[in-house]
C-alpha cells in the first residue's frame, strides 16, 4: 500500500498554492505535514483525498493513477480541526454511519463499531450518548473512530487537536501514534506545531509558502534541517540567525563585534556564514564550554508560568530567547545573552546547511 504524489502542483485563479511536489508515503506510516497557516498543508491533503484535482502531476495509489477519481470511490477518510459529528445521532450511530453506507450487515457493523470504539477508548456507556453529552476530547475520539471504522487505507488529519484544551491535546498526541500503528493505514497529519510533530514521530514534510522544503524521518529533519527555511519552520519559536565572517582565529559580526574562537568554529574555512540557533539555547549566564556573548536590547518579555520568552534586538536582528523560570527584567534595557557554540547550526550565505550543530551530531 502506498500513496505517491508525482510532480503535483496547484494553481487557483492564477495564484500558485502548491509548487511542484514529489512525496511518497508507505503503508502503516505516520506522516506529518508541518508548516505555518497558509503554507499549503490543507491544499496538499485535499489533493491526496481527491477533493481537488492538481493543476499538474499525478496522484498514485498502489501504483495506480487515481488523479481526478471521486472521493467516494477511494478508501480515504479525513478528519478536520472542527470535529464533525451528527448531533442528533448517538456516538454508536455516528461511528456506524460509514458502514451503513457501505451496506454492511448489522452483525459486522456492531463488531466493527465496538472494536473501533474500544481502540479510541470510548466506553459502552458513551456509545449510547449523543456527541454533545461528551467532553471535547471524547467528541474528537468519536470523529476519529468514524474515520477508522471503514478500514480506509489513507487517513488524513487536518490539525485534529487544535480546538482541544492543552491537557486533552497532550493525551491524544501520545495515543494517536499507537492507535494508528495498529490500523496499518497511511496517516497524514497536518500541524503548525513543531512539538506536536516531534511527539508524533514518523516522517515529516516541512512546508513554506506552498513548497515542501524537506522530507524525511522527523527526528533527522529536526537535527539536520537542510536550509534556513526548514530550520525556521521546525523550531518554535522560530530559529534565530546571525550573519558572521570567520577570519583566522576570529569571527566578526554585528556592529564591529568580534570574538576569538577556540572550538568548532575554528575549523571553518575563512569566509562568510550564517549561524542558526534555537531560542531555548540562549542563556542569561554562560555555561561550561565555548560560549559567545551577545549584547542585545530587551524589548518584551512573556511569562508563561514556568518559562519566560525574551524578545530582543541584536543590531538589526530580532531574536527570541526561551529561558526557564520567571524572569523580572526591565524593558528596553541592555541585556547580555550567551550561546554555547555546540548549539550553533552553520549555513552558507545561500541558506543551505553547511554543518549541523555539535549537540545534534552527538545524539
């Protein structure tokens, strides 16, 4: 069982929504589409489902060209952010609905409904309630059960947990990969959240403005983003960047700032580079190892309870730091921050990855 997109693109009213794309998904895999709002995730899913026909290219299912084939003629299910259940029907009948359309007999329907409900942790008592009598998480489980019960070979999930509260999202994020592994179908899951992508695992396609920037195993893409765009997408908050010049045993950056180097940066050939580093690697106090100090201006702080986001300016660059604990810092004040060079990704000036961060190599 496989799904393949070959040279697929999509234009709507003369505007390109999806640029030339090639993707291949295999049976029993979890595949994440990660990108910001309007990056093209839903457009790709609609093409996979058959709801939209690509402007160019083909959609192949098990090697067969299904481009343009009606949705109802495909073994595909789709679950949206706004979980849709029939409010006047019981949970049991909601899950059974696709099976009745398929003209399954009552004995088979009952067996499949109960088996799928058990998989989704919906009790017998819940089965005979109306969806609105359940919690938000249970309602989404009902919608997911309906998508799984008909044995679809392809299940598309478009930000299915976005409308749930934090606790329910965490609960379902942990369960979904286990649930879907048992079904053996191909799952494609769209999200805007890098943390969710990492929890789901499997494979990932990062998207930016209608382009797939990288596709591979989720953990590998996270630790080896092929360019600055992918690194920006697969970091929350987005990765910070710094242009610098390396010459002899020195690096030069910002407004006449310079630092002597004694570590991995020393091995770089002389020239211009871009350093990338994730917000959680900036520190207010220097750690052990080779550290670079930056003089910044603090603009805004956001306290989340256990962490503090620091929005700062370094010359013409806007950076974000993610610091553990609650920090009471003065706005528009000078702030020294530190970065251990083992957390620096090095990119060429064209944005392509030159060297992954040392900590990623050591994983």
